[in-house]
C-alpha cells in the first residue's frame, strides 16, 4: 500500500514518516513540506539519515496513492479535504479539524470556520480502544489530541461504569515537542529548559475531546514540564459510590484485556508504581495506573504516553492497521528504552 | 551572634551554612557532621570553597553559642532537644519533630516516639506570614516542610476568608534535593533523570502541616519532577461562594502586602503568568499566582519556592531575624537568576 | 536459536534482553540476576512490561542453550568462562576481560588476575567493521567498550591510511548509564544532574583498546555530561601530511561504504553538521563526521553512539548476526527518534 | 554613582541590572530596550519582580549619568561610542567591539566596519587579573568574551612562564544562554535540549582574544551542551619542559594568590576534582584546576565560570569596582549553590 504524508516537516509528520518507513505493509510514496521542498528528509529529521532516499515535495506534486496522512496545522485539513479525498481512498487526519462532532462544543474551544458537516460525518474517531468496529474499513479517520488520548484512555472505563461523581480534574503535563516545530519566546531553550509552567490552568481545547468521548464534565490544567517528548495525565476523581482498588482494577482489566497498546501498571515499587512517560518514548503504549486513598473518596488515575506516537503518529498507524485489516501491531513493535 | 549548625553535611544544613556565612549579624561558630568530621566544609559543599576555614566537628564537640540550627533527620531533634537547649538560648529546628501540635494528627502520619509535650509547647511555628508575633523573641522555632510551606502560603488567605468549599487538592511537584543526600535506587541519575513520578498519590506527611495551619481538609499528591531544586504546588479549590478574580487578588494583597518574601504574580504573558520555581533558586521568595475559570467554580492557586531556602534554610534564617529583632531580610537578599 | 543472558539485571544486560526479545532468529531462554532472582523482568526494566513472561533465575539455574551473553562486572567473565563455554557453543562477552590481547598493555590499565591465555586466544574482537571475517562462525566474541568503540571507528580509517601524526587526543563525553546500575555519591541525582565533570583527565582504560585497534598513541580525557545515554568522542588529530577535506571523506567512504551501522555525517547546517548522540538513542548506529581547519593542521573527527547499544548490547547482537550468518541488521532496525 | 544599562532586555544586560540593583555604591538610573520600552523590568526578567520600579526606556531617553554599561549586539557599541561617552564619563562595553587591538587579527575573525583607532586606544582590557593597574581610574573598559575569559585565566600563568609548547587546544563547552535572547531553530527547546553539538570545530572568534592575551597559538573547538548557564574550557597543553604538578600549582598560586574571584581547585574526590560550572551559577568566580599525565607530556587545565557573570556582567562590575577604587567584591558576594 502506497502512503503519502502531507506536512512531513513537522514533528508529528516526521513520526508518521519514521513509522511508515518500517511498516511491513506500507511503501512510503511522497512526503510534503512547503518550506523544505527539494531537501532530503534527513535535513529536517536527522534520525532518517540512510533510511530513505526521498526528498520533500510540495503539496501540489502529490500523486494518487492508497492513503494520505494529514499532519498540518489546525484548519488546513478541512480546507484540503476534498483534494486529499480524491488523492487517496483513505485519509488519516492528525489535526483537530474533524475530532469534534458537536458544533456547539466546537465553538466553545475553536475559532474560525467549522468543517463541512458532510465531511465531518464521514470521519471515524481514531480511538481503537473505543471505536474499533467503526475503524474497520474506514475511509476517513480523525485521531485525537495527545493529552486527550491519554485522558480518554484513563477515564473512559470508569465513566462507562458510572463510577465518576461530578467533574474530573485532569492535570496534564507535557513536553516541549507538543508545541510543534516553530521557535518562539516560550520555546527558546534558556526559557523553556527546566520549566514547570502552568500554561493553561483552564479551558485547554483537549477538554472538549475528553468530555465528548467520556461523557463526564472535565476541568483540565496543563503544565509544561522539562521534557521533549511525553505526556502524563493525573486524573483526580471522586468515586460515585464505595469501591475498592480491587474492583477498580477489574473495571480496567475488563476494558483493556485484549488491547495491544494499553498496559496496566500495578507495581509495588514507588519507582515504577505509577506510569511515567520517559520509558515510553518512541513506543505506541499508553500505560495506566491508579491509587485510591484509604477513605475511598479520592481516586487518582495516571496515564502516560509519547505525545508524538500513541498521542499522534503511532495511533494513526494503529488506526490504519485496523482499517486495512492488518495485524494491529504492524510497524509499532518498539518496546521503549530503559534507562533513558 | 554566634551560630552553630548541627547536621551541616546534608543539603538543608549546607544551605543554612551558606546563608549564615553571608549574614551581617551572625558569626558561624561550628558545623557538625558525624560522617565528615575533620574535613573542610568545601569537601562536602563545593560552593563554600574560600568562603570559610571551618572544618566539620562532631556533635560532641559543639560549644555554647547563641543559636543552634538543627538540620538532622526526623526524630533526632526530639532526642537531642535537652542538649541543644542547654548549648544555646535559641534553637531553630528544621526537622518535622516539633511541627505538629496535635498528637492524634501526628500519629496518623508519623511512626516512632512523639516529642515531649512540654518541649513541644515551647516551639513556635516558623511561618513568619502567619505567626510573626509568636516569633518575636522566640527561643524555640520549628520551621515547616518545604511543600507544606508553599501550600500553606497559597491556601491560608483563602481559608481564613472562608472561601474554600470542601477538600482542597494540593498537587505538589518537587525536585530531587528534597530527598536528601543519601543515594538510593530512586535517586540514581539514570532512573531519576527526566522522571515524572507520582511517588505519593495520597497521604504525604506534609498534608498534616497544611491542614493544621489552614484548617481545611487537604488531599495531597506528590510528583517528583526533573529538577534538583524547587517545589511548586497547584492547589485546586472550589470557592465556597461566587467570587471574582479581582476579589481574590484583593484577599491575597491584604494578606501579603507587607511581606518581604511573598510575591504575587499577576502577569499577562503565558510565559510568566503563574509562578515557577526555576527563577527562585537560591532565593527566599514564595511566588503566588491564581486563575479562576469562567464558570467561577474552579480556582487554581499556584505557589513556587526553592525547597532548600524558603522551604527550609532561608525561612529558618528569616525566623531568626524576627526572633532577634533584626532587619527581616538580613542575609536573604539574593534576587534569583534569569535565565537559568 | 536459544539465547541466555547472564547478568540481565544491569543496564547492558537489559539492553541485550530487549534486543533479543525482538530478534527474528532468537528465542530468549533465560536471564540471570543474583539480586533479582524470582522477579519478573519488568520489575527491573519497566520497558519490558508485557514483552516477556520470564522471571530472573540464578546463574546456577542456567540450562544448555545456543548462545550466552555475559553482561557481568569486569573479572567475572574470565572466572566463569569454562562454565559458560560448556553451557553454549557461542559466548559473547560484554566485559573487558577478553578485549586486550597484550599482557603488558593490560597490566598498565587493569589490576587483578589476567585471563587464561588459551581462552584469550579464542576470543575474536567484536568489531564488525574491522574484524568481520574473524567473526564469521566465531565461538567466542569480546565486544569493545562503549567509548573505545566510538573512538576506534572514528580513528581507524585515518590510522590505517597513515594520516595520523603523533598522539591523538580523544575527548570523550559520556552519559550516566555508562556507570552502571549501582547508586553512589557521584550518581546521586542532585550531584550528577547538570554535571560537566572531567572524571578522568588521563589514563582511562579504554585508551588501551583504542591503541590496540588503531596502532597510534592516544591521550584520552573523559567528561561526564548531562545525559543518561550517549557517548560522543571528539578526536583531535594532526595530519601527517597535507590533506583536503575531500580526500579525508574519501578515506572514510572507502572504509565504511558497505557498513550497515556506520553513517557519515556531512551536513551544511550547524545544527546537524557533526554527530551527536541524542538522536541515536536506542539505535545501533555510529555516526561519524569531521572538520579540518583552513591551515590543514588540525583535524577534528567526531563520532557518536548510544553507549548501551552500538557501545554494547547492539554491537554484541550484530556480532552474533555475523557469527551466525544471518542478516547483519536482524533485530537492529530501530532508526532513532527526532525530536528527542 | 548613577549607572545606566544600554540593552537591558538581553541576557547579559539583565545580569548587569540584577547586580547593580544590589550594589552598595551604585544607583540604577535607567535601563534601555528598544523592544520593551515602557514595560517594567520584570516583564522581561521575572527574577527582578519587586526589585525595582523602573520601566525600560529607549536609548534616546537616556540622561547623563556616571557610568553606562553597553550590552548591545556586536557593532552597536562602536557606532554609539561618541554618544555614550558624552552621556557618562565611564563606559563599560560588553560587546566585542573594543576587545581586539590588532587590526589584522580582528579582520580574520570579524566582518564589517572596524572601530575608530582613537576610541579603540582608549579602552582598557577588562581583565582584572591581567590588567588591574590599567583599570584603576579607567574611563573606557572592554570586557572579554565568556569563553575567552575562562581560557585566558586558565592559560595566562603558564604562557607567561614559558611553559607552553606549540598550539594549545581549547575545548570549550557552553550553555544556551550564551546564544542570547533571540529564538531560532537551534535554540528551539526540542532541538537544543540534550544537545552535544560541536557548533564550531574551528575558528571561533574568541580564539583571537585568547591569542592576544596569552601570546600563544590556540586551536579552539566549541561544543553546545545541555545547560542554560555555564562555560567550561578544557585546555590541552604540551609542556615546553619537564615539570611536576607541584611546580605547576606553584605557578598558578603565584598568579592568583590575591585574586578575589579566581579559585584553585585541587581536590582528591573525582566528584569535585576539576572545576565545573553548575555550582558557579550566579557567582563571579572562575574556578581553575589541572591534571598532568604521568609521562609529563600532556597537561589538562580546566576552567569554569558562569558565562553571564564572570563571563560578562559580573566581570564588568568587578572592573567598575577597580576603576572606581571601591572594594573589588562590592555587589559580587554571592557564593553559589549546592546542590543545584
């Protein structure tokens, strides 16, 4: 299957390229970058040295293929969806354009034009753990935001079991790569290094995706931490009734027993007791753990993932694997490093 | 005034030494370390090179002086309090031994022997912003824990104004120096570097200090982050009635208007909108900021400080300054660095 | 082919395990750890969660298999070589025990007993780029040290071409994982974080390996830098005659044209102009670049690699691939991440 | 004495401001920034919160005062020197404009116009350890570059004693703040974090300053490391005759015995055996150490400093202290932190 990546000069697009280059069922056809057109991939992503002979092309040069991945800034996918749908029968969008199905919810978080409702209705939510059946044979897939994906996987089993009382506090921590490739004052190394910066105490856009997927009210605070890759969400929940940790684990085990990319973390050692992102760099895993206080009225569910992989490119490839009927783990077998 | 530091081989003790060496009213008399006795201070704290000719002595060698700072592991201060009270008329304790006044609350968080109630009653809480009058002329002072101090300064004005509904979630993030000087698996650089480790999702001991000082119920979660110095607490609060941000700022301004070491952070730039610890390294400041969501039902108060200074040694010196009737800022004027 | 790893609780051993678990030709049979016997692999290496059901066994429990990897402290391999050679027909040693063929050279750098000369003579140098023929069908393989491997690959082509005048200065920079798994004062995070510590200005043991392989005198200085993984060597060389950069590149291209794991870095951008280790984490690549000053009397050759992979476990697997006649890149295809 | 800072929005200018605000003999009069005119200092340098009520002014608004510090990009000082010399009787320049006295040497390293020779001749080299007498009563002072200063202090005693044979290799490592305040691709956190980037293998401009001050030929390689602040130089030297370490120490002790800001580091512990920058953050110290190999033909001299303080702003204040006849350490007493 021939795949092209639109917007392969950015960080998410670069990860799609990296994963497709090692995918047993995919041949990488073309990669676009307006800014880097004509240069070899390695000039932008030095990890791709000797991995490919491709050079970047412009969007206009893209030829028909079997699947296109759209890794462009928000707003660009909805503008180009006609074109890209004519280029390839399968379109996987990594932007926010086709994630929110409810117009009013979208309006609260995003300015600018809304997507065409017809196109919107064709997109499947790219969340394999919640929408596997919808993804089988899908032609249009919209994968969720990085922090949203972590929070959705952390919260959905509880919410579905009716175990959440009131609003959930999602305390999200994120590395610098989530901010993309364009330098600004906030990403300048002397300012960003060692940061612990609550950039968004309320109202982050990913809130909308979590509420849509889980059906519970969410307060979300986002803190930029010292890391390049990695997202961790700590979800603080008041259980709606008396539960034990044992019962909670059973809810999560039932939800994720057969999932290839969700791992439940239940260790005794404080070092690895709850998930953290550093050992997940480069992997498509979302690790989930939990802790209930002895009074039983405060539950913390912690999820971690690599924002560019399970929070973006890897999840997109997973969705394609499902849509195409391939082994779900094809091209996604990297286990992660320790120490790191 | 002659001062001695008991336990000057550790990180907090080393900071007391550093500050006293530059204090205009204090002469550093002796510094003890069981392990390093006989070695120069710089062999343990290389920043003290050329700052002092002292060598470490054992506890037994300590002579009478005007004030002793106790920077020993929890439990050691209560054992030695008779001795140290006979060595100096003023005792400043940096351990947890004399912080908790209620026996039952103490029992919930600490094992082992409790302090003698008579001695306990002599200790003043080393929180200048809450107990300035109690500290004037005090002979015995117990300074709070690093994360507790940040949370207390963040919450007390709100709690005192009756603005807190239900339990507060204190999400604390801490650098590695808070764990002290002794290497273990968790502090081994390959494991600790880049960590985002929720080491204590519930029940951290500092919870007790915050509840004691503020009189509101607290849930506290502690995450180890990539940093050597620095503590940040994000306090998530449901206001007990409708308030505006303007009104909240007025509560904080009234509380801290004349405080030399509490700064209110109210910037428009996301970069410096809320406090973060890195620019506070080496300073005695606690920076406080807040954000209320538009619905008015979720308030985040963020406080940051250097765990070894405002969270320990600097605060102890501040308390001594008040007890002695000196300029409160004596020896504590370092403004912090940027960039860093 | 059944493989067992002796000493799989350490960092190098853990990497051998990780790589073998994904190797198409290998079945991981047993992993030993004296300290962790009975625990699952993931308790020590959290990246191995859900990758294997094995638990650690003791050395005594190791059964016959096809290949053993020895990842033990220096000295242990020479003690156990009889045993391990009876356990498996192929022994790959990651320690220093069988690296140095000359007794006098060894004596200058290592204390303690020397290896039995008969066993020593059976070991092939585990440097595919220099000793590929020797490795084909080899039964005993000794892979080089991490910094030595980087320096050897950087210097050998020049030395073989007679282009080196006098002693080479090898300025090596290394992350903390090279120090192994045991915590000590120097690896304690508050001390090691942000370090730029010239731990060994002269006489590092890897000097002996570089001199043996390249036949030129070497001065080596080793600096610990802020990183967990990664080695970079900057080799400062006085050319023995007038050369151009073009001629130098041609020497390197001739040497490494067909090498799957050596990449020549020749970019115009300062950002990626010379190799650096961070994008090599987890990969088996050694990247090499060079710069000659305009006067032509000072040549800098820079090489970078992941100390635990190309500097240890990955190189060992590469050697096994050659010894076994498999595809040389089997199990070693991870391309590395960007950004990271 | 009234002081103004021209270019106080940058990193070096911000450090001058920080130091002057705490200087006992100086009143900070005005601080300029074209970009930030009208904003409070803290909006740019958050460490200055509550330290000053000043707001930035434009260069045109600067009034007469007693001393001006010029912290502008290279080229701007020579353009403005007439104006600034009329504004204040003392001018301290932190740019490179007036550092190089030899026209030919300058031409090899800098493009663009050269400074007026008359003005150039009025500037004293701002290197107290080499030019204290010249600085007394000086009206115009040009302080050296950060890496140059470290290398000059490391090499000058040896060079003056005729102990250097041939060219010295200066291997310099530098944090990101040395690159200034303007974001670019190389300073973007995901790219710069964890870097070990030999940005300049040859020909860095500071080479010229070192050769000018020390009179020996220098090869300089510059590597960007993971740090915000800090410079370390490792100087590799072939002694011109047989020397002992003892004799070398005596050369350095004679040179720096009475220097308030040069410290000789001669420890036995590998942890603190040679200087490193992290404990020097915020201080005006240059730490120097050395190691001679057993053959006596390879000497490593290591120097470390904070590039923004001893490598810039602090050194400028030190020079002003000498020029004004004040206590040399006035305003420069911060001892640095440990751990950090």
